[in-house]
């Protein structure tokens, strides 16, 4: 099963694919949509890189419940 976590490299690959589709689009609305999607993926890649840069080495971005959290009612 594939992990839901995606790397900045994969986001940039998604953006590149959208750009290729935009270049081949016959209709302006499709071209525009693909370029917007490419921009979205590039922004997500940058956000993930920025978030990774702000986490101290050896730390995880994944939140884990503390001991106190496990005792609280759902």
C-alpha cells in the first residue's frame, strides 16, 4: 500500500505533468486549469520544504499523542 505522504520531488513531478498537459491542451480553459494545478503542486512542494526546514534534525513532523492525550475521553 502506498503511503499518503508525498515528497516535494513528487509534487514537482505532478506540476511538470500538469504543465505538459497544459502545453497540449486544445482549449484555453483546460490550459488555464492545468497551469493552475501545476502552480498548486509547486506551492505544496515549497510548503513541505519550508516545513521540513523548520523542524530540528531528528524530529518528526508527525504528531503523536502524549500520555495525557490517551487518558482523555473521546
